[in-house]
């Protein structure tokens, strides 16, 4: 879903459609969730872990070199929802695949953000969070609560 929003934000709908048609023409007929599609310049690129990246718009089928950093950065959707960066969803939070399998934690710790947010929601003042987690300051606690509120509001898929 994030990739689709990302593509639409950076590439015209006509180019996204052309990319999907060319994906099908290349014999890729799996559900779109099976593919990693990214915007690169004015084109869409198919990135596979076991094959070279392939352009789907400008030169369909041609191998290209891809820079993935953009998809990790924060962006704003057409509905004006600010989507946080993947590796640093808040100033005091980090996502690192080597720490808790990539679950968001307080920077420099292994403390999951939702545990700190839960304490704040239970009425523990931000300046007393360090009594529970000595390495977590009030600012980091506030970031954890802010991100938890964001996840609660936007991070859930509506039930079908």
C-alpha cells in the first residue's frame, strides 16, 4: 500500500497504468503485493531480489540501476496525511532490522514505542517514564505517544 501511495504521489496516473500494463506484458501476473515497484525519475521500476531492476515505463523491460532511499523518506498523501519515514518515524524513534526485528523502538534502546506510550496513556507523567525505562527521557516518551496515536489513527486497515 505504501508503494502505491508513493508512486501516485510522484508519477502521473497515466504512467502508473502504463507501468502496470507493461508489468503484465512482461509475464508478471501475480497480485501486485508480490512486487516492489518504485518511482525513479518519471518512470516506474520493478525491483526484484533475485533479478536486475527493470524499467516499466520509459524503456519497458530494460535493466536499470535503482536508488531506493526515496521510498524510505517521509511524504504527504493526496489526502494531506503525513506518512513518516520508515527508518525514523519520529525524532526519538528508530527502526533497525537488527534491533527487535525492525520493530520501532526508542532511539539507542530496545524499548518498543508502544510500551512507553501505554504508560503515558495509563497516566504516568512523561518525566517519570525513566523510573520504568531509565534510558527513556520525557521527549522520547512524547514521541512514542505521538507515533502510537498516529498508528492508531492511520496504521490500521479497515475491516472488509
